[in-house]
C-alpha cells in the first residue's frame, strides 16, 4: 500500500481530475453493481453524506437502536441534516423485524415527519444479515415508496461469511457505504455507491461537510490495493474470531456471544469489565469496552493464531488477578 501511495498518479479530486480516485470509484461501482461511486474520508462521513442526499430537512429515517448511524455518529443526521430519527429495536440476530419497520412508517399526516429512508447495517456488531432479509427489506421499501441505505462498513465480511458475491448482497440497496479502513486494512477512506443522480447529490453533500480533497489519489491507491489483496483473506479473520470465542468459552467467568464474522463480544458473569480492561491493557492486550458489562475484540490482518492463543492466556490470567484484588 505504501508503494502504491508513493507512485499514485494524482490530480485535483474536487474537480474530478484525480485519475486514481476515479479508477477506485469506477471499480467500486462495478463491484457493488451500482451506477456510480464517491470516495469519502470515513464511514461516518459516508453515512452522513448518504442521508443528506436522500433526505430533506424534516424527513425521517428508520434505523435500529444498535446501529452505528444512531449510536456512534453524534446524531449527525439531526444536528447537521435536520433529519428526524425513528428507532426500533434490533433483534438478537441484528436484524430489524419487518413488521416493526412497517409499523414505524408514518402515514400521510401534516402533524408527522415524512418517512423517507430505512437504514440497515451489515454486519451489525459482527452479525450477518442474509441476502433474503436484505431483499425483503428492499421490497418493503419499494412497496411503501421508501429508499434503503446500507451502512456496509464491513459488507465484505458479511459476503465472505455468506460465501456470496457482494453485488448480490447489496442488490436491493439504493445506497451503500463501505469502509476500506476496517477489515480491508487501508489507512484511510470509505466509498459511497448508488445511482448517478444520488452520487451527484452526494458529491455536493461531501463538499458541504468539508470532505473535498485535492490529490486524494495517494489515499485511493491504498484502497485499490485493499480491494485487490485483502478481500480474499477475510475468512482467516473469521476463523481466528471463532478460535478466540472457543477459548473464551472455556473460561468459566465469561459469557461469550455467538460469532458470525470477525467480532467477539463477551461479558463477565459477575461484575463489570472496567477493571479487566485496565489489567488487559497493562499486559499488552487492547479491547474495547462497549459499556460497563460488555467488551468487544476484533480480529484483523496481522492477527494470527498464536496471537489469539496469547490473548486467551492474558485474559485468563487477568481474570485471576482481578479476582484477587
């Protein structure tokens, strides 16, 4: 990736003149079966740009309470777009129940915001949404004259877990955001794809939120390498995640959630994880605490079987240490 960045052919992407960015955008549009694509800085920007392009101020989106757009993006839809959010509970498998989506759709009334967009996330906390489910939501949206956006930060992990072409998985989506800096291991960047008209609007929205870049080909070059070399190895991350989960299940103090892709979530059977997190860090193991009781670990490029085994050993010893404190 560093070599590709150093040798990248560049231009001014604000004017659409960066050949490497243009090549990446064309490549992604073809990969996802959409008309056009737009390179953006991050997944959060990609989601925000998509919402700003689909919705007017006062419109409403329907999104899961656990989804990234609602939980982890500072309410950008509302604070920057004036877009109202209707949340529903995610099921245990990460999906939004079809009957609850339909029940959340507003009827035509001057007192209510206008339902405009349904937002899905795949994978959702590492859980994979099936192609049948994605198509069902798409059909529900068309029936009710709504659009469908997919936060597909890790959509290639979902496609890998399902062993299908990613194009098939996102066929029903009107727009998609995908991160190069997650499982594909590029240093920076995400892509937004959709119709030509949608991408024209997204291009304006990207400029509005400060996402216009000049010689962005130095970043896009790494993303092209990521697409060409990192997708085929994602199954290794999934295998390592299952290995990690299996090892944690043997530690009696821990409850481990089912693993669908490259994320492992666990909690302690008693107490919170704050003391454990601190002890792990002191012993060279970093793990995100989701809240007081839940912790997340993610396998990725550079993590090998021996690293997983070492992590399990560190956690086991850390739990024994915290029990004595």
